[in-house]
């Protein structure tokens, strides 16, 4: 469960470049709830994820995960609660390490790490089993360097690694945006399957409105650092891309097309 209450964040305060990224925003995710987040550039979507992850601290407000106040904890201190997949397929893995070494590190995220074997036979068997669900043949390439994988393969691996320890909160930061359509569809399908399998509370930022409607159980739209639209599961099922564009037009006061919002 995630509780973001009254969070504000301003960059470059008291300068000519001052920018309010979040303004008194409150968002709550229930256990197993999958929320997709849309909005134009500068709406505050990535700032919201960065404050949730601990990469940034809010100026005001609190962040709680499973009723624990983590507002002042740094990102490495929140690691045991969170899994995150970034837009860049190269960002979530160590390229010079093997697939099994990357998975071993992901499995120990947030745990005490003493001196012991990094990869045991039991772990290796589990790695093969989990990798087989990706349907990419990676279960037969445990010793391959991750840097040799394609972008789609690497992003699928990043997704698996982020969910491996069954985190309390999964953060997805436009994690299919850098992939070709075929690989993006694969990673989207894997996302839905992994979230459902592990019953993960998930916050996913995307510029793809069709994807935002298709995935998840709830949708929120952000604009100028605030939540301006919040669709529950029932309303989300009935909504269309045209509906979202219409809602955004009313908020921004200008005619938009799909390309405008996705920029």
C-alpha cells in the first residue's frame, strides 16, 4: 500500500528558473492496485515516481509504504520496499555481469548481504524457471553477459528483476517507450502477467494512452503537478482515447490531438 499525502516539490526555488513540479498532490494505492499515470511533459509524472522511490525528497508532505513513513529515507534505504524499471533498457541491469549474476543481486535487494555464495544450484534452478516465463530463451543463457542482449530482452530482464523479490511497490517509468512495437507489446504483456502473479501494487507512467487504458485497474491524469482526473476500474473500462483527449482539452483549454499529448 502506498500513501502520498500533500506532497509538493519545487525546483530552482527563488530563481528565474523556479518550477513547481508537484503541488500538494495526494495519491493512494491499495494492495495489488495497478495505477497508470498519463499527462503531458512537465506534468510531474517522473517527479512523482522519483519522490516515491526516494531519489528526490519532497518540500512538504509525506510518503508512506505499508503504513511506514519513508519520506526521509534515501533510495537505497527504500530498496527493500520498491522495484523500479526505467525507460532506458540499459539502466536497470549491469551489462558486464551475467544474467544469473544480475538476478542474484536482484534477489538480495534490500536484504543483509554477508559473505556467501552468490549463485547456488537452488537459485540457478529458480532463475531458469522464472526466465522461462519470459519466453525469450534466456533460461538457457544464464552465463551470457547482459550487455550482449537486445534492448527488448534486457528490458524484460529488468522487469523480472524488479519483481523478483515481490516488492511492496513496483514503479514503471515509461518502461516500453524505447522499444520497437513488437518488443513493447511483449514487455506490456509480461508486465500484466507479473503484476497479477505477484499481486503487486504498481504505479506506471506512460505517454501511450491506449496502453494506459489497457493495462491496470485505475488511471490518473496529471497536469501542472496535480491529479486532474482519476478513473476507477469501472470508468476506466468504458473510457476511450478520445475521452482522455477531451478531458485534457477541457483542462488545458486548447484543442489537442493524440500526438500532442504523447510528446
